[in-house]
């Protein structure tokens, strides 16, 4: 079967939301066009911005890096690899391909770890939580710490943006979760035009937010990406609400492939209206007296310091070390 776009090469992907069969070249061009359009439309970053790409080593970060390197100057790109310190799981070898790719294209490489940044590995923190009977899923804890490390690293190294590899399905799961929790503030914060609440935050953007998860998987597969043999062992502990929404959304996508796209477009429209009608000039977020990082209004300490104190860490580390 020939590609529906060029009619010259053999089709290798069926793009179910558009109903087209595409060859690899036309598929890649389609992804590049959609990612560039999203970047330009929301000014996710501009041509002179220094951008720091968070790389986990998985297929999503591969696709992100492989596409971004074609739409942005390599010397303005840095990649950040954060070793969580998960027993039996070697983050650095999972992300080895990214280091090679960065070196090949002249991008900067930053490698850091939970241990260097806050003094403990994720496994140690989980054990401490278990001992104290504190209920927190590893993924939630991991997410809070990673966001903190990335933001500090980007700020210290003068990056203009932090780029993450969240795809359309990830974003839609978050939207549905926020709706179920009736959390309007988070729904607004998820929007690419949401106000930045602190000058200490480096804006985080997601250029793959309109690329379906199945497209990411297909692209990685067709590019010869070596899928990791092992997943993070905590993956089973994903917050159950997200896991349930994820599988329900896949079912819905099977019935009507454009559902996820419709949901994100609805979210974009509604929040844009809210942002244009409401006066959302919020005061700058206060700083945590322990670590000096921004924290939500009305708190005594930031969520991370509070958590670490509960775990028995009395003086949370403020610094980060990154190896370049
Ligand atoms: Fe963070 Fe698995 S990578 S919990
Ligand atoms: Zn703090």
C-alpha cells in the first residue's frame, strides 16, 4: 500500500486519527510540522532560547530529542539526566543513547542525581516513608523531587525553558484527573499560556502535547529505538487514578480515535477564555524559609521540605550538583 501523502513510498504507519496511511518520511514530516506549529502558536520557546530537555531514556524522550534537534539550534539545547537512585535500575545506562546523541550534535549534557541534590536516593526515601508509615506513592515523591531538581538546574545554568516529553495521552490523563478533583487552579496551570507564578520558576513546556502516544511508540519503533528491557520497578505503584484513566482513555480511543485531541482542544479553548476574562495577576509566590524555593500561598514550608521533614530529614539540602 502506498503512502497517502507522497504516493511514492510504501506506507508503514496507519495514522488512525487522520485516517491516513503514511510512509516513514511523510510521518516524520507530519510530526515535525505539528510540533513546530505548537511551538510557534504558544511560543513554547523562541529561536534564541536556551532549552533544557529532561531525558528519562525512554521512547518519549527519544522522540522529543530526535524531533527537537531538527527545529532548534543544537548549541542552544542542553539535556538533563537525573538518576533517581532506584535499586536494581540503572538510569544512566538507560539514557546512554541520549548522551551519545547529544555529543554527536554538540548539545550540552547535565547529569545529576537525587543523592547529589537532596542527599538521598529514591529507594532510601521510600524505605524511610515505609518505616514511618507515611503513605506516598514512589511516583508522586519522584515527580516532586524531579521537578525541583530540573527547575534549579535550569535556573542556575540560565536556561529559558525546561522541556519535557509529555505526549497527548499524558496531558489528557492530567486534564481528566484535574476535572475529577474539581481542581480549576491546576487545570489553568496546565495551559501553555498560564501565568508563571514565580520569577524563580523556569517555564516548563511540552512540545509533544498534541502527539498521540501511539504515534510516539510507532515513531520510536520505526526509527530503530531500542526499547528498554526493564521499566522503573515502581511503575506498578503509579497513582491508581491515573492508571485507571489511562486504560479507560485507550478504550475510548479505540471507539473514537480523535477523543484525546478533542479533549485537549476543549481544554485549550476553555482555559484561554478564563485567562482572558479573569484578572489572574497573582502575587509572586512566597519562598520556603528552609530551601529558598517558591512554595504555594499560605504554606509554612514548601511541599518538598515538609515531606522531607516528615521523613526525618531535618535540614533539607538546597543545592544541586550537575556534572557537565
Ligand atoms: Fe520515578 Fe519510577 S521513575 S518512580
Ligand atoms: Zn522548601
